[in-house]
C-alpha cells in the first residue's frame, strides 16, 4: 500500500503543487485494503518499478475512476492511455453504462483525447485550490 501511495503523490507532484498541497492531498487519500478488495485496481510495472496505478469502482450503472496515476518519468509512454482503456473495458464488463471521474485542470486535455467530456466541477477538498473538473464518458455496450 505504501508503494501505491508514494506513486500517487509522485504523480501529483508532476504538476506545480507545493509541499503543503501534496501533504494535504495525501491526508485526504482514502486508499486502503478494503478499497483494493472492493474495486478493481490495476498497475503497470516496468521491471520491479511500479510505474502507474488505476482503480475503478462500480455502483449500479455508473463506474468511477477513483485513481489514475502515472509516475512523471513514464508520462507520454502510453501508460495513462492503457490504464484509461482498461478502466473503460472493466467498467463496461461490470455493467456500467457511464464512466465518471474528477480531475485537476492540468489533466483535462488528456481525458478529452480519451473521449471524455466535462459535465461540471466540484470542490477539491484542499483549501485554496481550484475546483476539480468532473468528466464523463458513455461506455460501449458489452455484448452478453
């Protein structure tokens, strides 16, 4: 669990966030063993290094990307796309018809290239920070 938390914080540090932001974001992180058992979690490893991590939850017909993080040195290598495509496939196979997620403004362009569209915003939970962008993607029907 510590390796995943470290990966998430390192991924968030790619953007111009100060140490206070990262500490507060890590404190708000709700990732625990129950989350990993309940949701589908997946990783990309390069050799012994954990390079990327994703987690998807499903509630009824709506799935949510809970986490999608890539270590900064691996950004641009296709790992984010692979995680996103896996999240889409997993959510669709589990009966969801929509995939939702929140993201900071820096990542909106990536998610738009993946087919996501902005549907709103919500508070980030971190004092003084811009709201998070809420995005969504209609999922393909999974043939039975």
